[in-house]
């Protein structure tokens, strides 16, 4: 199993031992980029807050402390497309 297969269907930011989705939560899929296939918990987030998300990751272009940016695809909010990697803030 490669890294991409391992990450698919897991929740971004969740504990590694229990990274599966929970039935009472709402998720969007991250598409492309270093977090491809991960699920993002969007429960209780406003539409405005979900236009674009910058997520911390160590597997992007900028390594540990770097961020990767995803933009909501269309109005349904079920998928976020990768746009860029960015350095972390000092």
C-alpha cells in the first residue's frame, strides 16, 4: 500500500489511531495536492469560511510547518481542489 492509498478516506487532523470519519460529522474531500483523498471536517463551518482553506502539512513543497491551500469546488462544498503550497508563517 502506498502513501496515497493509506491516506484516502482518513480525516485531516484526526488522531492516527482513529482517523476514520464519524457518522455525526459532515466532511468534504480534498482533491489533488499533498492531502489528496483526505476528508476535511466541515461541520458547523459557515459557507464564507469554507471558500478557501490553508492546512498545515509536512508533506507539501515546504516541508514541516508548510501549508497547502484548497479552494471549494462549486456551491455544494463536498470537494475542495488543491491550488498551491505555501510556506508557513514564522
